[in-house]
C-alpha cells in the first residue's frame, strides 16, 4: 500500500529552519542544503552547483532570446556586440561565464564570445570577429546577491 504525506512546513531538528512548501510543485531550499553523491563519499551544496543564468540568443537581425533563465533583457551594441542584462544580480564580478556561438559571415564557423566587461548586473561581450551569431548560448555560474 502506498502512502502520501502532506505538510506545510518541514523544519530541522531544532525546529528553526528548513524548506517551506508553498504549493504542491514548489519546494524552497536554503543555501545550506546539500546532497550526497551516488557513492555516498562526497556531499555538495545543492544551490551553489546550479547555473544562475542561461540564455539562447538569436543574434541576427533584431536580437532576441529564444529562452532564458534570469535574463531580463538583451542589448544589441552593433554587429556581434551584445549585453546580457540579468534579472537578479550576481554578488560580485567573479562569476564564471561560459559562452559559445555559431554562424556569422563565415557560415559553418564556431564562435566564442569574448567578454569585455562583467558587472554584477550584466555581461558585455562580442562574438568572434564581430559577427552576428545564431545561436549564441551563454551560461553563468556564481553566487547571486
């Protein structure tokens, strides 16, 4: 026989914290939540190991995001030059940005995006050779503010 457990709040042993269940499909986790590896030898912080932003961009014509997470807007600064503006800022400028693109004037070419500046609120870069890229894909890892 199967069972179902319905709760509003799960707290730690002392009753001082833990995730809050706001709806059947949403569970909040504190930034101290960890998971144990399959072999049970390593544990890792669950929140720190997640990408904090990502975007798939059509950089040709009018720049547009096909899909994204934590990206509020994009700015087209000219051929192959883009700003990615975050919805929620990073805590500092030491986050890791991973970027790749395809296309431009040399169709069939892969482009990397060189980062000119990083700020807590956005990243500014350009696709290789200042060519519009489609798609241009970016992911950032780091701590949010």
